């Protein structure tokens, strides 16, 4: 019988949030969490290819927004607030045909009403594939 670390428990909880979502359909997995960053990976396969057999830019953006949005939600009280994407941009700088891409979302600005996250996506060799910036709005939940 193994004892799970608190980080392992957190990763399981975060990956469970992705069940029945786009993240699960694309095979996105959260792999590491820190105080101001979140890492994950996504396979480059038939689910994430564009018609010419390379990683679809939209799949990279989906990975970026998934990591940035989850990272943002870890830094708020989700009983009182929600995080929603306000703006995202991405520069695709290298093609990938197979393997995995690995994303690291890092908080650049943590305000009361907005957060800005930088997401660097690399291939298995560590080469930069995509650089993205996500702006998240922090909204108060309506009282029900």
C-alpha cells in the first residue's frame, strides 16, 4: 500500500476536474502544480493533428487556456469567485508531428479582478512550440 503525497492528491483532483471536458477529449493531463505555475502535457496524435499531420494550433491554444484557467482558479476562493478567459493569444513557432507537447503556465499578474498568465509549450526535446498569453477575468459568483 502506497501513501500519496499532498501534491499527488492535488494532481488527481485537478485531473478529475477535466473529466468529460475538452481537456479529456484531447488527452490533456496536469503533471505538476506549484504556488504560481501549473504544468501539463498533451499527446500529438489523431485527436490533436490538423489535416497535414502536424499539431493543430487550436489544440495548442486549448492546452494553454486549460493550464492558465486551472492555474488561475487555484489562486481564488472558488466558493465566492469564478475565473473565465477574457483574451488569449498564441504564436506557433515550431511544428510537431508526434509525441507529447508540454505546457507550463506561469502567473505574470495576479490582480483582484484580472490575472495574466504566460504559457510556454515545448516538444519532447524541450524546443519551444508555442508561446501564449491568457488574460483571465475574476468574477464574483452570484448569490443564489
